[in-house]
C-alpha cells in the first residue's frame, strides 16, 4: 500500500517552516471593513438614484398622483425647453473655474514655497470661509456689490464698468443682477476647493528640482513651465473638477446675485421640485445635468493625461 500524501503546503526557502494560506475568515476581513461604506453608498446614493430615475419616467399630477409609464419624452421636452439654462450653467461654471485657477494657483504656490513659518496662518485664512454658511457668504456679496457701495463706485471711477457693459457682463453702471455678479459669487465661494488640491500637489514637489533647473541655467519662467506646472497637473485637474462640478449645479448665487436672465439649471430644478411640483421634469433635468457633467469630466480627465486620476 502506498502512503497517503500530506496536503501540499507552500514551502519557504532556506529550510524555513512551510507557509500556510490565510483562512477564509482572514481573507474576508477587508470586505467586512468595506461593508459600512458600501451600505452607505447603497442607502444614500444608489437607492435615491434609482428612485429619481423612476420619478423621471412617471406621468400625472400631484392631485391625481404619479404613475410609472416609462415616458422618456420627458427628457427631450425638458432639454428642448431649458437648454439655455444648461448652457448658461456650463458657461458660468467654466468661467468661475478659470478665475479660481488664475487666483488660486499663485496663492497655492505662495503657501507651498514662500510662506515659510506663516504657512499655517495662510492656510487657516483660506479655510476660514468654510466656517460661515454658504448662504451668508453669498448674501455678503449683495452688500459688497451694492449699487451705492465703494466697489461699484471704484469700478465706475476707473471706467471698468463701461468695458464690462460693452461685453454684456454688467447692466449700465450696476453689477448686481448681472452675469458678473453671479460669476464673482461662484468664484469666491468655490475658490478654496481650487486652492487646497493645488497646494497639496505643489507641496509634493521636491525643491531640489528647482535648484537643478537653476543649475542648468533655466530661467524662472522656464522652470515653472517645464518643471513646476507639469508636476502640479494632478492638483490642477482635481481643483478644476472640485470647482466646476458644484458650480455647474449651484443655484444660490444666481438666485441671490442674479436676475431672471441669469437663472441656471439648478434654479430650474429647484423651482420644478418646490414650486411647480413637476417632479418628473425636475428628475429628468437632474439626470441630464448629471450625465452631461459625467461626460465632460470623463473626457477632461482622459485629455489631461494625469495618471494619478485616470
């Protein structure tokens, strides 16, 4: 009779004891740790998303009740009627994102490389607006941009409003209830979302790379263009996404700083849900906005070429 062979075991080199495979219980530990997060996403993201998709395909009224009739025409009707608000939202969000990048990059560069012992103080100043309500911060801009305020007076004295009026950004010699006011509010409210990723990305750059560029007789502008900016691209991409996505769906700034001519798609969705009570149209508009932003973000990430985010 032949002896029964023992179960194969992995053997370590150099005569070490055999390595045993982890038990099933240990292999399931990472999945158990992920379970709370998965449940959170299912309850607060997936389930509401499915319910909203169902609502967008319903017909009826609040008095008669809504029924699921798979009415896909709602999407086309909503897009055909409210496409100007969609384009306006994308335009305002894009302009605000560019302004946040132009303002936030020098600030993040200053904090990362020049602030020294004042770095924490400047970071606190950047984060400090988050301790105030979004609504209160936006209302403050109504005072800042008031017709008789010092800001508008200074812009009039410098004849800047004449230029913005010719460009269609302001209305005569006032700033409130104009596209410029809405863009200013968006830029101010979302600027920290741009600064923080930029600072994180710039802080990871080894200062010795700048010294090496200087040793190779590179000018500061060349060093920035060939070394600093390419290495900070993950922060640029993350900052632009964190700024553009919420700005495109915002409605507070357009509601408080704009007029009926500056309404964004967020204002339309809010009105359809809470005033008109047309839930299918509101849900369809929400899905169209989400799909449009998802498509633009996917294309942007692929074209940016940042391996950290792809």
